[in-house]
């Protein structure tokens, strides 16, 4: 006779005996864990894994242990612990050994890090650092951090510095990478001679912020329209510390790769012509995610040893709109208050359909000598994305309350990475404004008759191109297109409110 099992019917979870038993067991675990220190927690996890070795495979146990190891590198260092415990916590989280000396403590990781802390009467006096077998130096920044008891911050900065060269690189390849980095410093010092906006925009390489004791060198490859506006008034804009914190930049790193990549050989005259090979891929690590279109990502592939690191896929224009719901064509109207004609934009909804765009965080070069070509692509990409942002910044969505009715030019917009088209009517003919990339790394504007495709006037094209590249703003550029005497505009009536209700103090 077959066995019969009586199963409990789980209609009410609160009185489910199995559930109550599980909760009691979990509470016991919580009570026990609250009494554990971080050091003993790792040991407890290991013992627990050994107990389950018959039910958990080796890969799963290894994943758990790696997770514990990773958490150790991120856990804050308790500033109330005795100094020897703080030294031990820093060393273990960096994967280093530590020894006590007659003058203080030494933290080491073979061929990667040497950190000597000198202590006098229970106070830190000096910190000496050597990274990647380079000459040791006294670090005032590290000394100040420890004097201020900022052990976690120092640990994090050192961990970032150690990521410059992959620890899996062999000694010969790492030496080639270090030589290439020295070559880059020479190159940047040559082309970034002043601390200004002009250095960022006009140099093929961008502005280089030299490395400090606890920070690698940074390459600022583009600036926002705000700095362009300031520059137009002052001819040059001197960058400040605050600018360095917010402007987009990237840092160079080198990782082990299964195929050889090309590095410049260190020469006395700083030339790029000679190259050496190393099994190391060159990483351009960005300070924040970079939004790129699908077509630009495909162009990057020409210079990459492997695909860029992609955080997620998206549609560029919808990504930049934030929380605005886009179901049909988007209608927006400008808010000019200087007597200029308002623009009513209707954005083609198909512009928001493509999901092939992406946010990337790292680019992996196969030739270090090509990095300035990647910078050129990213600059034009940033300019294009700002075109859509300029529309949103100058407009509000045509919905909600209205204050009064004004005359406006109806403009139909089709956004595309390769071609942005803006159509509007005049009394004589329909007009199309085409925005494309140019060979100079800037955008080009052509104003043509929509029927016969003939250009309206060279003067309008020249002024429009110059204004667009100066401001990165489509509305500002269009005010110059439609202000010409020979353009007889057709206007329609649209509602206009004085300000957005979400920013109104009376709302």
C-alpha cells in the first residue's frame, strides 16, 4: 500500500507551523550574528559552508567566499579601535600583509604597495608610499587623512590607485604599461599648457589634470554649454577645483587581456610612431556613465579590443527626458521673453522608439595611440545629446494651465543621431533645417527649401552653424534662422504660461 502523507494547508501564514519554525530559526541566527565581530563572521560562514559541503557545490561555496572577501574591502574601518586594529583592518581590506616596526607599521603587497606609517607618541607623523615598485615618497595627503582619523577614506583612495594596473599583469607587460603612462604624461603636459576651457576644447587630447599622491591623472575631454557661454564672453575660462569635480573626465587603466594590444614605446622625444605589444587592454574609465547612441557605439568598435562596458540599454532622447511620459508626439513651446517669436515644437514620436542606445562606463582600446579619436567621437556625441536637452531647457510641455495666447512658429522635429531635421512653413515655401556632424568635429547646419532641396542662402547656413556650435542650443540657433528679413513666417496661436507650475511659488 502506498504511503499517505498529510500535508498542512497553508491558508493562513500566521498560524502556519512550518513558517513559525522558520522564523524562530532565523531569529536565532540574528541573535547569534549580532554578537559576532567581522573577523569571526567570516570564520562562521566558512564553517557553515563546510557543514553544507554535500549540498552546495564548490563553485557556489567559492562565490560566497568571494562575496565575503569583496565586502571586507568595502567595510568601514572602525575609528574607535586601537591603532593596531585599524592598521590590521586596512591591510586586510587591501589584501596586504602588515608588520610592526620600531617606528610604527608597514603595510605591503608584493610589487604593488608599500605603505609605511611612522608613529610618535600614539600620533601619526609621516606616511611614506610606494606604488608598483616606483620610488617611495612622503605623502602629505595620506598623513593628513590619518591625522584626521580618516582611515576608510585613505583605504578607498589607495584601492583606486592600485586599480591602475591589473595585478594579473606579468612584470614585463606592467613595465610596458607604466612606460606608456609616462609617455601620456609627457604628451598631456605638452598640449595642456594652461588651466582653461580653451585647453579642453581645442586640444586633440583634452585638458590633463596631473596625478596627485592619492589620485591618478585625469583627462577632461569636453565641457558643457555653460562653459561655452562663459568663454564667449571672456575668451577663456579658468577652471577651478569645483569644475574639476563636476566636469566629465576619464582615467587610464590597464587590464590583462588574452590578445596583445599596442602601446607607445617610451622615447626621449615623445613620439607615437614606435609601438610595443603587451597582453594588456587599455581602459578609459569614465567618471560617470556616458550616454551614447547605437551608431556611435558601433563607431567605437573600430578602436576597441572588446565591447565597451554597458550599464544598460535605453533610448537616448527618452532617457534624457526623465519622468516625462512619451506616448504620442511630444509638444513643447519656448519661453522667450525678449520679443522673439515663440517656437512650438512637435517631436516625432518615432525618435523615442529605438532601444539600441546605451550608457557606458568603460572603453577598452586596442591601440593607446587612438584614444584622441575616441575623444573626438565622445565630444560630438555630447554635443548632439545637448541639442535635445536645449529644447527641453527652453520649453515646457504644452499641457496644463495657460496664461495667454501668443503667435508661434510650428516646427516639426525629427531627432536622429545622423540627421536632425526641423521643418516649418513660410509664406513662400516649406523650410527644412538639417543638422549633421562635420569633418571638423563640430555640427553643420543647412537650411533648404523642402520641395527642391535648394539652400536658402550661404549667409544663413554660416550664421546658423556658428551659433549652434557656440551654444549647443537648437532654439537659440533657430532664432537666427527665422529672424532673416527674407523669411516670411507662418504663425499659429498657442497657449503660453509665464512659468512652469512646478516651479511657481504660487502653485
